[in-house]
C-alpha cells in the first residue's frame, strides 16, 4: 500500500472510530434515561476515540517516513562487499545511486557489476518489506488504540476536558514549530556567518567601502583577492528604501485619511478595493514597468535637463517600489483610523474644533501606534524587495547618495551569491549569510524602536 493510500486509510479509520465512539456513548446513556446523564456530549466521546485512533497512527507513519530510507540505506551498505564499503563517501554515494536506478528501472542497457545487480534486487525486496511492515504497523496501531479508547468510554468519562486538552496541546505544538523554525533559521544564519567572519574580518565587512566578492581563478585577475565591504550594499538599500517611503507614506496616509474621514460610503467602497489591487500585483510586473517605462522616462527627462542619469537608477526603483507599498500603508492606516472611538471625535467637535483640527489633534495621535505598525511593515517590505531592484536599479555595488546612479541592495546580492550550484566553503558564498544576519539585526532594531513608540503613545491616549 502506498504512503498516500495508507494516510487515507488512517483518516478513514479515525472517522470510523468517531462514529463508533459516539454510538457507544449514546448506547450507554440510553438505559440511564438519555444523554443528560453523560458527563460530556456524545460528540466529545467520538472525538476522543478518533484522536486515540488517528494521532498515534499518524505519528508512527511520520516517524517511519523520516527514518526508513536511512535504515534501508545502512542495511544495503552493510550487505555490500568490504572493498566497496571502504570507498570514499562520494564514490559510495555514486554506487548507491546506480543501485537505486537499477532497482527502479531495471538494468536494460547497462552492464553493472554482479554485486550491483544483487544489491538492486535486495533493495527492491527491502522496499517491499518496508512498505508491508509500515502498512501493518500503522493499521494495527490505529485499531489497537481505537479499541482501547472505545472500551474506556463510560458515562463518567470527562471526554470534553480530554479533547479540549488535546487540542490545546496541538495548538502549543503548532506554536512551538513556528518558534523552533525561527530559532533554526537564526542559528543556521549565525553559524554560517561565523564561518565567514573567520575568513574575512568583521571590521572589513562592516566598514569596507568596496564590494567585489568574486573569487578569481588566477592570482593576477582583477579582484582576485576579493573585497567584502558591505557599506555600498547598506547604502543602496537605505537609499532605495528612503525613496520608496517618501512616496508610500505620504500617499498612503493621505489616502487613508480621505477614505476614513472625508469619502462617502459609495466612494470608499469603490476606491479602497481599487487601491488594494496594487498589493496583489506580482513584483515582477512592477519590475518590468520600472525597467521598460519609468527608467527610460527618468533617463530621457534628465537628459532634457542636462543631467547624467543612468539607464538603471535608484530613483526608478524607489518610485515604483513606493507605488507598490502604498496599499500596505493605506489599508492598515485606514483600519486603525476607523478603530478610533467616535466619542473622541464627538468630544473634539463639542469643544469647537473643526474636522481638520480633529483629525490632526485627536484622530491621528490616537491612531499613531497602528500607523507606526503599518509604516514599519512598509519599511520591511521595502528592505526585502528584490525583483524591482534587480530589473530597475541593477547589480552594481556603487557607494553613492545620488538617486540618478545605479545601486544594488542587500537582498539582491544575497540572491546573486546563492544562484546556481555553490560550494558552501568559500567566503563568496558565506558572505550571503553574513548579509542575511545584518538584515535580520536591522529588522530587529526597527521592531524594537517601533515597540517603544507604540508603547509611549498607548500610555498617553488609552
């Protein structure tokens, strides 16, 4: 039985266990005068039986899938001749791949060694035994645990409490997975960054003014020593992000104020969905728009004014990125402004303030924590954008504050360094993890600052 079919059988057994568990609770309560004599509703007895049937079986299936290939591989290696077992890891892996291919497709057109053919037959037999054992084991565990839960059903069994506790533990496991995943990402980036800083001084990385991570083949090749100064990347990231925020924050905030305070319900219901459509446009479309329309327009306009504008400029990328980020600011700000209690507005009007004064002096300060959160989300979105920068601003790491020149960002360089087959033992590849670590730290600092701003104004207005 295949794994997908076995999973379906386990789910069907759990559904059947639910039905039988519920029926047993109803049957036990019937002689006593009905369901009111049960400690819990019949649904909870069925759910408890289904959990006892499905959870252990699915756990066994997951563990089996995780470790069966490792065990079969080790058994297969132990059955190979000693001289083959003594081969280097790469050669042994090639032999095992050959055995696996022959076991799956047969030896037609090949002339393998006799021990390879024998190992392929053994591998097919091991796979068959493994599949049969997994099927029997999972179904047996499901039936045994379901029978155990079914026999324990009684009118005094606190099924509801046990089911709710099981779901609570399931939610805890889901939350723990998210936490452990985040910790794993941070630790993996940190360890690889430490390996990078063992080859390149951290001072050179943080304060170097030249970024040329390519490793030359010849000693006399240009850039043969490599340069890992990340200042141009940080400067390019900040430049494009600032340009984008100069577009997104005023436009998004003004749009939110208009839609929430001035627009009629009909206008609001029409304009807001149209504005939020911008958030669903793929970034590659924005990149094409920036590269084919905005960048040539800026270059030609700058030429008419006598300015030297690069064909790939930070200004083009920043403008288009700002348009893309407008919905993030406007939508969140609009929701937060609408959440401000009407009593604050009424109190301001009662004191003689105009609508404009009420918005500036009451509504915006009261909604400022949420607005800060929206702006922070927009900043993070701008820092992490890659496609628009690749297509509109280029890949050249120039240290400049001129928005008319081409620049690059941290995320673009990370993608560039990790594209294709890479060996994770060279400073060039490991530098991508160091850039990722710096990006993580910058985002962490932004979150810390934003939390303090939010806390300050919440204490003032709540």
